């Protein structure tokens, strides 16, 4: 009996979450990002698959002109995220959990084995088209650093109106937030935030008011669009954008990826949940390094590495060391 208890405990420790892959959202794209992907067979095959599904050369999506389109930007981010995950898996380096910010949630779902890459490419295209056309002018996102959640929430309530709606869209860190809505409503919040001592309060180069009730219609249409796609039970836990919970059912993840565009992103809470579950190494998919920086700022006990800044062999070594330490805890 004693040996059985010890065996069960050892198995539980081996399964403990230690490594998480993070997938960024729109705003991290840059010119040439697909061309900068690793020249790895798994990355090349991902690009070839994307070409076949989209019916065009995916490398045309990452030009400076093309990336001005929400459609090209979101497709690039999705393709890059899946290519990264496939490279890592082909090298025997799988995470214990995944999380994706906004459109990054789709790449997280693919990595968790919930849905096929090819099935989601048309969905990403549709999502981006609907987001782009929903509010073509006069709306967008802004970032505010240095204030508390209570202060930001108060400013949003104070400035929100039917004619100039503004909402809290992303809770990225204890003092890093994104607001969404009309440009005029956002400007009111930004002015008041500066007066309160915000270290940064400025618009982002995004013209879509993501993660707020303004995109409820897009969310519902997207849910209908993916209802016929086959979703499977995840092989590893997936962290929800909407409520910062570990999801382990296909239906819950389907709803999360389809509808997250109308709900705030609780990113800091998501990272905290992973930390509480034992994650100590966060690896960020391309493009960018903003999510890695957030981890370092918010969870100093953890390590965070961005794929595009870290040689593959170094990354594989770090992951192997972290996995080894989890077995020894």
C-alpha cells in the first residue's frame, strides 16, 4: 500500500505543470515576420499547408502594406504561432499548458490538439474581416500604464457614454491596461489618466475596438461559423482569455476562441493561474516579446523566453532542464 501511494505521488509530480507556451495577439506583427520564421522542416510544412488552404502564397501577407490589414495581421500571427509549436513538438519539446492572447488563443487551441490548423485558417480570415468592417473609423485601442485597476475602472465609468462608448479591454498586468471604444471616449480617459500620473497613456495602432461588447455581433457570427468544425478534447490544459481558467473540454475551448473578442482579456490572472499550478518557464511564440516581458514584470520568480530571441538549441535545453526539475520536486 505504501509503495502504491508513493507511485501515485510520483506520477502526480511528473504531471505537474511547469512549462507553458504563450501566443501573442494582434499588435505584435512586423514586416517580414513570416520570412523570419525558423528554416525548420516543420515551419516550412506549416507555410505550405497555409498556402494550400488559403490558395495563395502566405509569404505575401507580411509585407508592410499587407500588414495594414487586420486580415493579414491576424493570419500572420496565427500561422507563426502554429509553425513555432510544430517546430518545438518535432524536437520533442511540448508544453504542459498553453495560453493565447486574443487571436493567439486559436494557435493555443491548435497546439493543445483541440482543432486542426487547416480548419481554423478560414475562421481567422472571417474573424479578421468582420472585426475590420464592424467599426471602420473612429474606434480602436489605447494603452495605459502606471495606474491601478480601481483607478482605470473609475475613469472608464466616468467617460463612457452611449455616443462615445469606452471599455476596459485588457488587464495585462497589475498596472498595465488596454481600453477599447470610440476615439473620443478613449481620449477622455487618456487625458484623465495622465492627470492621475499614468506613466504612459496613448493610442495603439489598432483601429478595431477589440474585447468589448461592441464586438458582440462578431462573436455570435463566429460561434455559428465554427459550430461545424470538429473539436477534440485537449491533450494539455488551455487557459481561457475570458475567465482565466484552465479549460479541459472541447466545448469550453470552442466557445472561448469564438467569443473572446467581446470579452475583456484577463491576461495577468491567466499567468497567475499558471504560476499557481506550478509553471515556472514561459516560452513565447513569435512574433514579439511583449508577453515575455509581462511575465518578468509580474512574476519575477519565473523565467520567460521569446522564441524569436532565443536560439532553438538553447530553448530546448532550458525546457529539458525545467522538465527534469519538475520530476525532482
